[in-house]
């Protein structure tokens, strides 16, 4: 018997995503973002995000189905992000998923948002080798993970950020530099015209006595803010600041990720999450992995940022592993640990 089409729903932050996956194959997906509505506040406003999910959920599910040439009745299982994330936002996705699963009479699966980011790469490059090291870098997370079988084995947390996530650092520094929100892509663009060696920003937690897999970005954020404040009014060399900040973040992230692969004898590094879209993070990861004989896997940009396909990918793995579906009482877990 062939496995069912799995609908994945993601609504943990400002993106409403729906994706359809069957036996490891992406059939279609759609994403709506409320990012523009948050721009004037300089960050995601939870209440606005939750309302936007209510409006976007049905249209994105319909758009994903239309793109895949499928109908609602073709859905054989529903997977949904239960956390971590914004509670109001998560609640919209989980309620919608429950309603659909109940109406269609199909099993429901709760999915951890970060497991989704990890699984995103399987849709582009096939099953993940066991084991592999995964660097998750987004606006909410910066973690190094040791991943075995996603559907069966717990993910091992090698290290985490002690304060800000890398994406948060990009977003906050961009604001100080007068760049638009979201800051990551804006810094990436501004950096193209800058010199990455112009400002010697610190490389936090890279000393011999530091935890090799822990990260810290709040000091870097402060260093970038101080540097910007020390410039004469109107004379801020934004391109140089952006290139130097991006270089510092990319350096720390890739150095630690490659070191984790070497320490655990792992031959594959997977980089996922919104910050994996950063051009310098990608280039430096490629360079350092090639030098260390490590295979690098980075999903295409559309699967790096939050989306429903990655949640469907985990649901599909769970279905095929024979995992127990969730009860209809499935609740959200906004501060879910990994
Ligand atoms: O994974 P994601 O869409 O959402 C979560 O945080 O879960 O990641 C969003 C983050 C934001 O901080 C955004 O600024 C950052 O990813 N980002 C980038 C780039 N594109 C997105 N950061 C640096 N360079 C980029 N090109
Ligand atoms: Zn995410």
C-alpha cells in the first residue's frame, strides 16, 4: 500500500505555510507572509501574526493543493507545527489542522518546528545520512544538532546560543544601521558593496577555553551598535559595517559547525533556517566543508525559511515509520524544548 499524501501546516511565526509531501517527494507548497504588516514595528507583533494566519490558512492550503493538482479529499494525513513559536500564531495552525483532520477522517501529527527545518533538506536532496550534523540558524534559533533517524531517534543538542539567535543579531543590527526589516536580507544586500575586513568585530566564544558548540551574539550586536554610534552623523559606512558583521557571524557559525563534524566523525553538514539563505554563510560553509572533506547540504532558499513543506516532510517520515498519531486534544507547546 502506498503511503498517503501528507498536508503540513506551519504557523509558528509570521509565515503561514502549507505543503504536500508523499514518500519523501514534495508535491506542492504555498506560503503567505505577514512580514510587511510587522515592518513598521521593527519586529513580529504576535497579535498581528495570529490574525494574519486566520486569513491566510485556507487560501494557502488551497493554493498548495492547486499547485500539486490535488483536491482536499486526496489528503491522507495532516501534520502541524505545535512549537516552539508564538502561542496565538501556533493556535491558529493547530486548530485548523485539527478541523481538517477531523473533517477528512485522517490521522493528525504534531511536529516540532526545528525538526521541520532539518527535514526541509530531504525534500531537495533525499534522505539524510545517519548521522549528520545540522546547523539551524534562524531568527529564533541558533543550534548545532546531531541528527540520526528523524522519525525514531531523539535529536541530540550539541550546542545553542546563550543569548540572541544569529538572525536576531542580523535584524537588530540592521535596524541600528538604518536598514529595513527583516534585517538579514538587507545586510546581505548592503554587504555586497562593503569590505568584510573593514571592522574587526569580535568572534564570540571561539577561544580555547570556550564551549566549542555554544554561540553568543548579543556582544556582537552591542559591538556593532557602538561602532555605528562612534561614526560622525551622516557618515556611517553601512556597506563596510554590514560586510564585517556578516563575516563575523558566518565565520563563527561555520567554524563551529565544521569542528562539530570533525569531533563526531560526521561526514555531512546540513545548514537550515532563514540565515542559511545568507550568501556569505553559504560561501564560507562551502569553502570550509570542501577543505575538511565534508559534504555540505543546504536546501534551496524557499525551503530554508519557514514553510509548510518542511512540516509535511516530518509528517511523511512519521507516517512511514508507523508513528502513533496525535489525539484530537493535541495542544500547542510554544516553548517546546528540542
Ligand atoms: O527560519 P526563519 O524564516 O524564521 C524563524 O526565525 O524561524 O528565519 C528568519 C530569519 C530572520 O532573522 C532573517 O533576518 C534571517 O532569517 N534571514 C537572513 C537572510 N534571509 C533571512 N539572514 C541573513 N542573510 C539573509 N540573506
Ligand atoms: Zn523557523
